[in-house]
């Protein structure tokens, strides 16, 4: 069995299609099909249910998928231990909540120093990103903190002020019972703050509309559809030109801390270490 066969298997499992996997891997379809059949022969068991719409993992396939992730993750970690510490390279997969205003400065500085690193940014809500770091699907992530988990190591990046944002200049707390709340999906730290505040005040919202991106949420607020809660720094320009208006959030719900997390027991590659050094340097500048 070759390690590449496991990569082919994972790709077919991901897309549920030999043709899509072949396209992703830049292989001919017959080669992908042959490698899957060889893998099944070596393991002496089918790994997929085959049907007209493609291929779906059977129980044995699901079992191999989990084991292959562990194997390939171990191989990648072994390779990273031999990287040139002074000239990191490779792929660094980082998760982000969409309104981390400190991120562009960190990225710009990091890119200028380490051009051989390929940064892959994946947006999501805090709970999802934390789980992906724990599962070692991400090298690290910017999330809303603090996070209490025995496998998580964290460093504070920035503290920000949370505000309610509306289309109208005037606002009263009763508005949250009259207009929809435009929020990220469950697991978002901003949403958790707002829901905790509403629970303490005994407020029942009229409706919660879930969105996946910051642009969609703030665009919908600007269109007068509803109300949202986000860090004040993320909408400075829109407030300045009168597109939307900010309204204060009371203590203890008005501050949010963005942290960078990594799995505590995972090997720190030179690529990740240099990235974390940039975060620390940025944090020091903020406090000087």
C-alpha cells in the first residue's frame, strides 16, 4: 500500500465521484479507479457503495477514512520536523472569524518575511473552528475567547468593543422584539454575547435570520432588514458615511476578546511558530 493511495481514497470519499477526484488530483479517471480497486484488494473489503450518482463510503470505508487521516497527518508532521527553521515553507491552514481586524497587518508582515509559505484561510464560527483545531484539520485559528479546553493553547490578540448595528439612527432595546436579528450560525461568540444579554433582560426576539458571511449580514442591515451585533472596528467606514449606525451594548456583554488557538500537544512547525511570533509582535505594538 502506498501513501498516495490513501490520498486518492480520501479525495474520492470527499467528492463521492471518481471523475471529480481525478480532476482535483490531475489524474486520469482510469488511474484513480485502478488505485481504489487495488486498495480494496489489499484490504480484502469493498470501501464504497457504488451507484449511478457516484460512490458513497460504506462502514469499512468510513473506518479507513478516519485511520487514513491519522496516518497522513503523522506523515505530514514528520516532514515538517525537518523543515529549514530559518526559511519556513509549505501550507499553513488558519481558521478565522470574519471580523478579525488585526489579521491584515499580521498577514502582510508574515507574507513579506516568509514568501515561501502558502497561507490557507478558512472562515467559520468559533465553535466549529475550535473543533477543527482539536481534530488537527487546522494548524490554528482566530476565535472568540477565552476557550476552556485541556487540548487548547491560546494567546490573546485583541480586545474589541461590541455594538448593535441598525439602519436607523435612533434605537431602543424593544426594537429587538420588532425586527429580525441578523446573526452568524450557532457557535458564534458575537451571537452568544447577544443571546446572553437578551436572556438576562427577558427579551424574546421577533426572528433570528442566520447568515454565513459578514458582507451579507452588514449589507442586510444597511438595507433595513434587521439588527446585528459585531465589533465596532469592523464598520468604522460605514458609520462614518452614515450607511449604518452603532448603539452601545451594556456591561458585561460589551467587550469581546479575539484569541489565537492551537492544539497544545501538536508539534509546532517552524511555519506555525513564525506565524505565532508575528501575532505576539502585533500584540506588543498594540499595547505600547
